[in-house]
């Protein structure tokens, strides 16, 4: 069973109370948690303290105050685990383009069947679940990276660039045995079995060696050319 079946939530954003209640009844009947918001502003304010999780937002386009498209613009790129379904009775090409530019999951035109909305919610929750797994994985990698000492980070930056242990020993002014010990500690702390695995995990968090590391590597290659 998908994790969202027990942990997923649906946020309903609409300025019409009867619409919110109707959608809430549908979602609750399917066994999901539901939370209502009467305006785009209220929803955006709520998200400022929201802890990322498995969820989908169903947002009406035409609302008093902040429109559904304005909501998308405000939160774009900030909540990767929260796909948004845009609902409108006035769909046109320009609006659809704006919604997609705002990274809407899909646009649903009124009137729609309950089953049609439910299918979109399920699809969005599947996407949210995958995004949340990625979010948690990246968080775990960042937490492991934070346990590395400055000296281990220095050695790691050289390791992932293919510098040999002997040259790392020379550059860092430490013994070959110390290089081996730091290499072992790095792999253990990052929970990987090899340097290629380490490179893959670091890529997941957007890691890049420091300028000092690149300078050190350049000096290694320069010495090789002189030999």
C-alpha cells in the first residue's frame, strides 16, 4: 500500500464554503486527511510553518484576494513535495500556460466528475510520495555530511577527483596511514562502500569541492607535467 494512503493530506483552497465542504467530504470519504483554506493568503501563511510531507493542494483559480495562479507564483520552487491541482470554470490557453509555468501538477476544468478529481489527487499523491522520499534522502545525506570534520572534507574533496592516496598524503602533509584512516572514516560516516558511491551521494546534495581543493588538485597535475 502506498505510504500516502495513511500519511497523505489534501489541502483545499477555495473562497466558497460550500465548495470546500463538498471537496472535503469527498476526500474524507476516501480516508485521507483534509484541511480547508478560505483564501490564498491563508494557505500561503500556513505553508510558511509547514513541515514537508506527502500532500496535494487543490486550488481554485478565481478567489477574492490572491488568485490560484498568484498562489502558484508565490510558492513556486519552495515546496517540492506539494503538487498543486488548479481548478477553474474559465479555462483558456493563456491561463493553462500560466498554470504550467507556475508548476501546477494539472488543470482541472469545472464541471468535473468526482472520480476525475479523485484520480488526479491519487496521481498527485503518488508524485508527492516520490518527492518526499527524495527529500528525506537528501536530508539524510546532508546530516551525514555534517558529521565530517574539516580534515575529512579536505581529503574527500581530493578523493572524489581521483587524486591518489600518496599525493593526498603529500598535499595534506599527513602520513599515508592517516589518509587511509580518514578515507575509511569518510566512507563509514557517509554510509557508502566505495568512492563512486560517495560521488553519487554528494551529487544528490549538490556538493562541489572548495576552491582550495581545486587549487591543490591543480598543483598535483602541474607537478605531474613537470616530472
